[in-house]
C-alpha cells in the first residue's frame, strides 16, 4: 500500500474516535453523569482489575503519565477513587475505586454498552475480529519503535 493510501485510514480512525467520544459524552450528559470518556476508562480499568498503581493504569489504558495524573486528581477530588501509598515502594500510589466510584461506574456502564451496540450496528463478529486484529497489529508495529 502506498503512503498516500494510508492517509485516509488515519483520518477515518480520528473521525471514528471523535464521534465515539461525542456519543459517550452526550449519553453521560443526558443522565447527569459528570465524566469524560477518558475518566470512565480509568474507572472501568479499576472496576475490572481492582487496586492498581498509576503505572499499571497508564499501561492498561494507553495513557501517558501526565494524563493519568491529571485524571486521577480529578477523580480523587470527586470522591470516585482513593489513593494510598504502596507499602512496598512509598514513591508509588495505589489507586482503587471508592463506593461512590463503583456506583458511578455501575450507573454509566450500560451507556457505554449501548454506545458500543449502536456503533457495531450492521457488523458481525467476523468484522469485529478483523478490526481488532488489524488495530492490534498497527499498535504493535508502532510500539516496536519505542
């Protein structure tokens, strides 16, 4: 494939991500949920895996350290997460959901599922698996250069 041919795929990926985030933001606003899609991603990671370090959160959500720190600060101020020193390494913090954080995650998770169902309308498991495989390859190829 020529380099010129790849340009449209980058634009399509950017456009898809933008409309997905807009859809989720609109769904949250309609239910008075004060979260961004990026904030929700951290809550979901904690809901799925339990207590995590900031580094583990960054790795699991593909976010850089400054972004993770900013989101953690916001979620902590809202009472959605707790952070405590890691007894093994006092330079690290361990992050976990509070009851309030679990409640907002539980309330918002159906909206995320609904957004995903809407986005996949007309697509089948084969389509999903192909896209997942392609995006994983692209991500892995680029990460090799880090």
